[in-house]
């Protein structure tokens, strides 16, 4: 058996990486265990079927709107554009600027569909009652208001990172 000689810097690096990966494993396992061991989650008594159907209809409409924007505005611009390195710089800049507004609308629709519609549908189907994970911290006028608004999200993450 051949024994490989390691340098001092290699040993320091390997112990440092091992220590960081151990900390990451501890933090993730603590996060999972705390969520699984929590005894009571706020629950709703029933699933509001009409509300779920209304949200699903909105989801279908906004998904169709995204498809419409892509097919009617984004695809023709991309198909009519030249290779960016072969053409004029101003022509390429014009194409990018023409793509910016429809792309922005697609991104906004996508975030609305996922973060508002889909996650609320999922929460309703799972009877999860508390859907106010954070308050409007972006409207806070003072640091104290902001701290109070994001406490629910920030404090568990800080306690996990500090190892409390």
C-alpha cells in the first residue's frame, strides 16, 4: 500500500471543508427536525372548493397570458433577429430593448402564478391556516417596524446559523 504524503495546507483545507460541511448538515437537520417536531400548525377546518376553483381559473388564465405574450411578442422578435456578433451593435441593442417589456410581463405573470396562486392553492388543499409568513416590510418607515415585520422569517434562520 502506498502512503500519500499530504502537506500542511492540504490538511488544513480538508479539516476546514469537513467542519463547514458538518455545520451545514447540522443546520439543515435542525431546520427539518424543528419543523417536523412542531406540535401544532394553524389549520383551516375545510377546503373552500369555490375559492380553489377560482384560483385555478386565474392560474390557467395567467398561464395562457404568458403563452400569448411569448408567442405574439417574444418569438417574432427572436426569429427576426440576426446573430448578435454579425450585425450592428445598435441593431442588437434595439432587439434587446424590444424584448425587455414582454419579458418583464412574462416574469411578473410567472411570479404571480407561482408565489401567489399556486402556493395559496397548495396551502388551501393542505388546510394550512397561517399564510402570512411576512408582513409588508418594504413599507416600513422605521427600522423597528421592519424588524417586527420580518421577525417570523428572520429569527429562525438566525438561530440556526448561530447554533442556538
